[in-house]
């Protein structure tokens, strides 16, 4: 790597680090999750093996529309689950959670459904709407 690219590399490293920390925080909440969660998650990923927002297949995660902390009874309910990614667009973080895993976006289906078809300006608007809709 050339020295002149270093600031960009540092920024990209720091943004990765934020992502990892966010994922760890979300992981921490899952301690009291059902023993069946891994199985339910894998079945969901087998049925929906792409991100609902961007259509990508990298770093897929199964997101709870209403989070476990708010509705533990919906933990294993299929209609409460949606596949989102932490690939190029970090759809899980930005569309599922409005930019922070401490929040969730109650309009995730609407925003994710519109994302793939939207042009760049529309996508930015959707990310802003997701952030403005987020709830704890
Ligand atoms: Zn995605
Ligand atoms: Zn999530």
C-alpha cells in the first residue's frame, strides 16, 4: 500500500471497528435467546438467502423486525424475521436499526423493499427515513 492512501485506510479500519463493536453489542443481547434460535435462523437463511434491501448475499444476518428486547415472544416467529446484510451497504445496521443497534426501525419492510429499486438519491432518502423512524 502506498503511504498517500494511509488516511483512507485508517478511516476504513475505524469504520470496520465500529461495525464489529455494533455487532458485538447486538450479540450480547442474545445471551438469553432460545436454544432453537440457531436452527430457526439457518432455516430462514435457507429460504431467504439474500438481503431484502440490496439483494446482496454477503454477510447475511437474520434481523428481528420487532427486537427480542421489546417482544421476546416473537423471537422465533417467521413473520418477524427478515434477511438483511452487513455487506456493501450495511443494510442490517442502517435499514434494520436506523444506524445504531440500540434502536430498531418499525418500517424496515417498507424501507428495505423500496431500497433495491431506488436510485442513489432515493436510497439516501430511505436511509434518512429509517434513521428518523427508529425507536428504542
Ligand atoms: Zn443489503
Ligand atoms: Zn437486527
